[in-house]
């Protein structure tokens, strides 16, 4: 694995301030609270966590769809949190975003052809013929017929629209693509299709992917590394297989225990997590997870744990990371029936053929 | 198997390129099925055609007097009768349609041209721009539409052009409000954030993302406001602030007719019916458009 850092955040913070009441202080939500993240070139990094933990805010900060309250986001040596707006516009060629909701992320008044071509126009890429060829090639890559270019988004299903969204995001051949829950709005069968397309394109274009997700099954399938977020902080980080097999933070263990198991007798005893995440306006003292943690002790209620190394490329923010032995989840998803394998291979071949025949090189 | 996203579910080519529904204009399909909207459209089209054809129709001039035939009831020679100066009422009705329809369309165009950019600016920029534009809009809205139009027409001086300007300006706040609210609503859509994400400028976002998406409600409002503007023009002309004699307009014809309600009721009848029909036509058409452009039900 390449360890060159392509995108890095330092002490990144995003605070949302409420309306100031007549008496007292305005309430502040710390959606992202001091995140240090190093994203390596060519990897797929998954950021997981419950709803409301700040994942989507973090995703938007990474490409400056929101401006941070504090801290930096460094891309190729430049802090994109404060580059001039015009420079940022040019940088967007390299930093693209895939939205969660395929039903509201495409302009209903533009044709599919115009939607996919638009980023090329914005960044002055190619002449008219080049752009048309690129659009046709990209449509083939996401598995849509070339005849769709004159149609409008409302004529398509959710999965098809998400593939259009992916085509639009990848047409400029960006370096980094952030996906804000790119498949969570889709049916499970369609999810697999979209994930496969995303992975194929990642290989073909040498992308770095950052996937925001709450579905650990998706994460396990796609990611190289995982960062677990809880209430605006990263509580654990590590390579996907290692982290799933051997979680160091009780929160990660609880998330893993919540994965449904389709095997008699393999279910974990009881749900480990109780209650809802605390109100992010009124955060708990010490470790933010301690009110819900089955292993919490005195120190957890008073002292906030820092993210510390627990092994090679492994980090966890828990006072007891070294002593706890937490239940992991061994890899089981690798056994594939012969028929499934054959179908999978066929799909890959056909996709590759389609991409080859429609790319005029 | 813990993983629902297994590779078993990888799609075949058939699944990926599934058959798409045929392309059709949903708006037109829905409008065609709405008899009230078709009726409204028909009425509006009828009056427009008649008004446009006024110069070529075999009718006497609208100002040609015939003192041998003053205040004559409808007959084979004068289908709609004649007025107090012996002018042919049918001719004056047809020429008056020009004034009324023009007043409606021109004043609403003025309102759109001024109101939409201000409304979009307020909704897009927010902050003090919005505050300034909205406060002025509210001040204008505080005065009733017709009173404002009368005051402004009186200030500008009586003529059809000034009446149109006065009505147009009085209708501006409606369009500022609507454009502002619609812009704010479109701004909450992911596709506007998506436009920022691919690197579009504010100008392009407004031109390609905001404006096309706020057109349907503005179109509906414009159609309905044309009806209001036609009434306003008739009211101003009735008060002597609009079309000046001898040129005809339905409002000024009503003004004259009120002196002869007993002797020649047809003088008031025809302009009254015409105003009623045109306003009804625009309202039915506007309502039909509103339903047809609503994407919520197909």
C-alpha cells in the first residue's frame, strides 16, 4: 500500500451555533471536533458511525462544501479551507463528491448528457467532440446505454440515477472522490451493482475514495481502512480486516456486534449498545462514549482519551484499549459459490469489453 | 454470511440497461386531460386572435361616429349596438380587447422583469441584501394592489402606457416574494450543492440551476396576475386614468355606459361580459398549469 498522503486534516472543527437567547450563551453543536485524518493515495477509506455523529459534515469539509470553523484540510500542500474561491473552483476538478440521495442530487431540468458533460465544460476540458466521446465512454462504464443522453433524470430509477451521479463526479478524472453514503438510499441488490461500478472505476482511474457509511457490510466489502466516528471524534482507525477481527474500542465492538449474522448459533448474545447517542450540544465529560460503554471506569468519566497507537497502523481512543479483549467478527464473506463466481467473472469481462469498445482510443 | 453486499448480486447486462419508459411531455399530457384548463386556454386564445385580427376584420373604425345611429340596440347592422356617439360597439369591443390584453401582458412582463431578479438575489444572497429587498417589498405589499396602482397612475399622468407601468410596478412585490421563496427552496436541494461541488460559478448556478427550476410557479402566478392586471386596467380606465378617449378600452366603455344604464344597458353588458370571460379564461388556464406543472402526481 502506497503511504503517500493525498488529503490530510489537522485539528479540523466544525461548530454550528444556534440563535443566541436573550439571556445566556448561544448553544453550540460540535459536529466535527478536532479530527486528524490522513488519507493515502489510492486507498479506500471508510468513515463509519451512527446517524448524527458528524460523518456527512466531515465529508463536506473535505471538499469545502462547508468551511471549517477551525483547523486545516490540506490537499497537495495547500490548505483548501482558505484558498481563494476562484482557485477552489479549479481544485474541484480533482476533488469530487457523490451524494447520498440520487433523487435530489440531479438537476431535474437538465438532460443526462448535459449533466455528465457539465463538469468538462466548467473546467474547459476538450472540445465538443472530445466531450461527447468522454460522456459516451463514461455512460458505458456505468452501464447505461448511450441513448440516455437526451433523457431527463425523472425517467430513471434510483440505482440508475446514482450511476449518473457517479458518472458526473468521475468524468473529470478526479484524484479524490468523497462518497456521502453513496449507496444507502438504494435497494440492497442495487447497492451491490453500484458498489461494483464504483470499484471498477476506482481501479481504472486510480482514484482515492473516501466513503461515508453506516452499513458495515458495505464498508467491509469496499474499504482498505476504516475510521470509526462517534460524536464528532474519531475513536478508532485501522485496516479493515484487522479492525473487524480485533476491535480495540468498545464502540467499534458494539457496531460490529450489531451486524446481522445469517447463521444459526452465530449470533451474539445481546445488543451491546444501549440508549441513544448523547445530545451533541451537551457532551458528556471525559470519554464521550462512557455513558453507553459497558467497560467504563472512573477514569473514563473524567479524562478524555486521546487517539493512541495500539498496533501497526492501528489507533484507538480508549483508556482501556490495551487491556480489553473485545469480540471481533472474523471474515466470512470470502466463500463464493462456483456459480456466483462464474457470474461475477462474466460481469467483469462484459464491463471491461463495454468500456473498451466504446472508448475511442 | 454476514455480508449482504455479496458479489452474487452483481448485475447482468440486461439488468443494467433495462428498458426505459417512452419520452413524453408530462405537462402537456396533463393539461390536455383537464377540460377546465382547455376551456380557459380556448377563451384566452379566442380573445387574443380577435384582438390581433382587429385591423383586418370587416368592422367600422372604433372611433367612427354615426350620429344617425346613437345608442341603437343590437341589430343586424350593429351586432352589439352603438354607443352614445353612434360608434359601433362590436368594433370598440374588439379594439378594446387589444388594450385590455396588452395591459395584462405588458404590465405582468414589467413585474416579472423587475421582480424575479430582485427575488432571486434576495433568496440567493440572504443577509443584508435579502433584508433590504424584503423590507421594501413588505412596505409595497402593505398598500392594497389597486390603491397602489391608482396612486401611481395618478402620479404618472393618465395614459394607457402609464397605467401599464403603474400596474406592473404594483405587481412587482408578488413576484419578488414568490421568486425569493422558490429560490430558497431550490437552494435546499442537493443538486445545487452538487453544482458547487463540480466548480460552477454563482452566475452559472443561478442561470442553469435556480432559474429553470423556479419557472413553473412563476408561470402560474404570471397567468393569474394577467387576470388581475386586466381588471386593474379596466378599473383605471373606468376612473379615467387608463386608455384615453376616443381610443376604446373595456374599462372606459363601462365608465361611459354607467350614465346610460337605463336607456342603453347593452353598453355596459358587453364590456362586463368580456372582462368576466377573459379573467375567467386566464384563471382557469393558470389553475390548469399549476396542476399540470406539479410533479407530485402523475
